[in-house]
C-alpha cells in the first residue's frame, strides 16, 4: 500500500489531543455519575417502613435512566451532524457554533435569574482559580 504524500501534516499531535479531550469530556461526567450510583439509588429510593413492614412505592432505576438520557443527546446530535454536515460550509459552521453557545448561555442565565439564583460572574470564577499572591 502506498503512503500518501499530499496528506496534511499533524504537527504536535493535535488530532490525538482533540480526541483525548473529547473522550475526557464525555467519559469523565459519565464515570462521576456511575461511581455514585449507589448514592443515587439510596437517595431516590422511596421505600418506607411502617409497623415493621416495608411498603415499596416506586423503584427508581437510576442506571437505566442515566444510560438512556446520556446517550440520547449523543445520538441526536450525531444524526444531526451526519445529515447537516454535507449542506454546510466550514465557514458557516465555525461562525454559527459560537453564536449558538452564546444564545444557550444567555438563556441559561436568564432562567437562573427568573428562578431567583444569581449566575456566576467571570470575575468571581477567575478569582477562584488564581492562586493568592
């Protein structure tokens, strides 16, 4: 098999680094919730006991719901990406992505304000991450 000479060069292994970060962003929250599954099973358990007898009202299957609800958005956006990718230019998708993120962020801040909670400000989060002088 011949090696292609016109293939783009991957300097500094950026493609591998991007896949590593994507995998980390996907698997790390999954592992956090799966590690704490016993906690959530106990926390969401509605078993009650009265006069020495247990009354089971509803059994909550945390692992099943966690698996389903975490994989559905992944499937949805993979399908959207598969169907929309051929019709979009790269300049459109790169310019629309930050605007979609900012719209989502502003709507989340608006819903937090309506709920009576204050959204974190950039100065507060920046001061938390800086070490003291």
